């Protein structure tokens, strides 16, 4: 083998290495920050890219990886990568103890969803981006929970999530990161606090049940009283209408009787107009006889005693006048 063939082989090998090192294929949703002689040069997008080996090198970024040990325990590790993942990433942070406004130590587990929108800032503005996001989330969570009481923490998760997202998004903006969502997974107060809250909840439910029962009894009593009142009013109204109708009936009957008597008097007066008999005496005698018949009926069938008025002569003259009137009427 000659020296020329050896040099040619070395040149071919060197050229192949240069070509392999100079061609970089970047996958979709990834980017690569390139430095030339230690200074930022460009950011490679998805697809095939050409760089100059030796003088152009990708800048590595620390990334958070959760590894599982043989015993099943999960361990968080940080590894260096030469590619920046532009997809939305979720970090599940371990539980941490926070103190509420009313001095209750509570364990809270949080999730954060973020996305790198500027790879250059994510590489150069912060040393360890995942670790910085984790620590920032933990400290911000302590500050937000410290302003709220335990009851507010348990009932205001949406408010806490929105407040955390706003603060973290503003803080991580200079790192080229966009915080999309923050979620609180678990809020675990101490055991004694849980027991006290359960007792309070049971007492509150018992109180509400008693209030609802009392309100139902009250409404039932009110409705019953209103029913009795309505029934009494309707009964009184019915009696009133009945009395009015009876009074109107009696008035109509009396009026009809009076009209009949008036008509009878007119006929009698017309019948005796040509005679010298007095119609007044006739009417008095008729009423007197009717009264005596009523007295006899009230006295009973066995009663034989009849008391005559002192002015019997007037009665006899009336009867005589009646006899003459009846004779005149027959003629």
C-alpha cells in the first residue's frame, strides 16, 4: 500500500466524519441552539440543517427526567440534551408542606403545564430551567396559600390556580417560557383537622335539616291557618248570602200577600159599592174569625173554653155586617 492510498483513505475518512457531523436532522417540535466558537450563531429549525463541525457546536440544555428504580421508587434526575423540546410539558412536583393564614400545615401537590416558546432565552437566560420552574412554583405556592385560610384553600382551587398561573407566567417570561395551566392535585390537611372538619360538616348538615324541618312545620301551620280562615270566610259569606236571599224571599212573599190583600180589598169594595155595608167591618170580622180559629187549634181538640173580648157587642155587629155583606154579594 502506497503513501498516496493511505492519505486518500485518511482524507476520505475525515471527509465522511465532517459530513456526518455537519449534517443535523432536527425533528418536528424540536429546535437546536448552535454556537460558533462559544458564541451564539443560530437556531436550527425542524428538518435538515448544515453546520460546520468543530467550530459549530449545539448548546446543551438541562432537562428534568423522572427515573424509576428497581424497587419501584421514582427519582427525579436532570440530564443534558442538545435539543430543545418545544412541545407542552407537564411537571408533577412532589408534595410539600405549606402553612395557611390560620397556621394550619397542609400538604399540597401541584402540576404545571408550560411550553418553551424562545429556545435562545431558555438556554442562555437560566442555568437549569426545570429546576428553576420547580423552585419558583413551590415558593409561589407557599406565598399564595399563606394569604388564605384553610377553608378558602379547599373551596377556591380555581382562584388559586389562576393566581399561580398569572404569577408564574409573568416570572418565566424572561426565560422564554409560557405557563399555560397550574393545577392543584391534592390538598391534605392534618388528621385532627380533617376530623374536626367532618364533625363540623355533620353538625352543619344536622342544623340545616332542623331548619328545613322547622320551616316545613311553619309553612304547614300557616297553610292550615289560611285554610281555616278561608273556610270560615266562605262559610260566613254563604250564611250572609243565604240570609239575604231569605230576607229577599220573605220581602217578596210579604209584598205578594200585601198586593193580593190589596186586590181583594179592591174587589170587596167594588162588590159592596152599591150597598150600605162597610168593607172595613168586613175585614175586621174576617181577621177576628181567623184569630179565633188559630187559638182553638193551639188549645187542642179537647179544649172547649173560648175567651171573648170585652167589646163583644162590636164583634157581633161585625158578624152581622158580614152576614149582610155576604147576602148582598150573593144577590
